[in-house]
């Protein structure tokens, strides 16, 4: 299956190169064998993807929304995570209430082997756009920090999210709007695994 995938990817890359970059006029053509190896590495999940597995399952959530600073509106929700597409991506489905309104959202997270960065795409029931984020994971502090943009009626908004893992069964997600005056906290979600007590993270 992987060989067929890389062969298809190799064919596509050659077509794209020929169309967009004038491949036929290039002095040095890429070696098909080296290109195939590169695509195999690109397509193969690694240690960065393996940690998605420990998030699989159901979670209870305490949500704090910050319409005004220091005055959070607290609610509860549930989330489910599952690894998809052969361990390459993590899918989240969230349900709850946000500032008194029913809220549902879905996210896809992954690690891009070519860019060496994590990324997240998020959509939800409170808008028709999406949030696009990209960032890095600090193993020492067990923290994932991503930045990007969110669609809004006023145009793209700069966003920042910080996810801190305190154990295999508990983590804290915080979302900020990036403004000229600094990061403004919008949302905080405390995730606790639905079954079992938190275990020390290895």
C-alpha cells in the first residue's frame, strides 16, 4: 500500500513540477529513487504522531470563556479523541455550552514531516470559517504552542493556543487573541479523562 502511495505521489510531483516549474527545462532533474524515498519518509508516521494515541478516548471538560478579563463564564462539556488515517492525524469532537449557547466543534491535528511542525484545523457551530494553527511541542515542559489565524466578520484574527499536559489523563488548553497590546485570553478548557484517575506522565 505504501509503495503504491509513493508511486502515485511521485507521479503527481513530476506532473506538478512539469506544469508549474518548467520541469522539462530544468538543468538537473530529480532522481526518481531519491524522490520516492523522500515521499516514503514524508508519508510515514513517526514519534511525533505516536503521542496522539494517548489522547484517544473520552474526556470531561470544564470550560471557562472570558468575554471580559478576570470574569470567566464557566460551563461543562465533553470531548472524544481518536487517531485516524493510520496514525497520521488526531480527530477531536467537542460538545458543550459556550456562554449559555450549545456549542459543537471538530478539530484535526497532525505533524507535518516536511515542515517539522504540528498543526491544527478547527471548525465549530459558532461560525462558518475555520481556525488554522501551526507550532511546536516542548517535551521538557510538555507544552504545545501554536499560532495562526481565525476567520471573523472583521477579517482574519491572529490567534495563539497553549496546551499543557500535566498527566496522561489531564491537560489544559488555553486560547488567546493576539493584539497589539498583548495576548488576550478568550477560552480555557480543562480536559480530564472520563474514566480513571490521572496518572503521572512519562
